[in-house]
C-alpha cells in the first residue's frame, strides 16, 4: 500500500467521537456543522464553552475553551503579560486573548495526521486538560481584570496552596 492509498481511505468524522463523549457525560452540546461541535461544561469558577473544530486540511482536532471573562481594553496589556507567565508553565495547550472581543480562551489541538482516528479517551483528555487549566488560572485572570493586580502578583496569589484546615 502506498502513502497515497492510505491517505485516501475514508475516515470517520472525529466530531462524531466528541459528540459521543458529550452524550455519555450528559453535557449540553450543539453540532454547529460538519466541522464544529460546541459543548457546555460546568466548572468550579465558571461554565466553559468548549468548541471542537475538525480542521481537515491539517488533520487536527482543535479545541477552544472560553469562559465569561471579558477583558477591558485598559487591562489587556497586563492580561497578556499574565498569559505569557501562565503559558511558560503549561506543557500542552496555551491561553490566548482574542483582541476584537477581549475574550480569554484556552486552545489546544489533537493532531490526527495520516488518517488516525481519535478515541473517546483522547478527546476526554484534551477537554480535561483545557478545563483543568482554566480552573487553575481563572482566579489569576480575575485578579488582574477586576482587582487591578499585576500579572506576577495575581499569579502568585492564585498559585498559593494551603494545606490543612482552619
């Protein structure tokens, strides 16, 4: 079998796997078309709107996880600085600021080159990574946006871990 034969074999739509995952977990979802599905996931700090997009031209399942936190223009430079500090700590995925909307989101992708099909476990892992990152850093983003903290101070305060109970 040549590489051309392999790449021309039909594959399932990776979003069918994502839709099945959402149904199993009883998450609200909407199929926005053949190449996108939007899932609502409840978190501790916010509800997350998770968009999976199949990008067939690069054979990647892209995830964008957004939450309710609009960044006013006056705080965008400090939020950008905070996201730079956060992204240095992440092994996979990254935070991004969409300047036209002032919307913060976590982005990640699952590369499925060569006709590889995703498993439910892989899709759950990508989604879990996104929600975990958003839950972990949401307070730091709020400290910058609403409390006027510097990026470093907000990150230090959000990463402070307590042990025991009072």
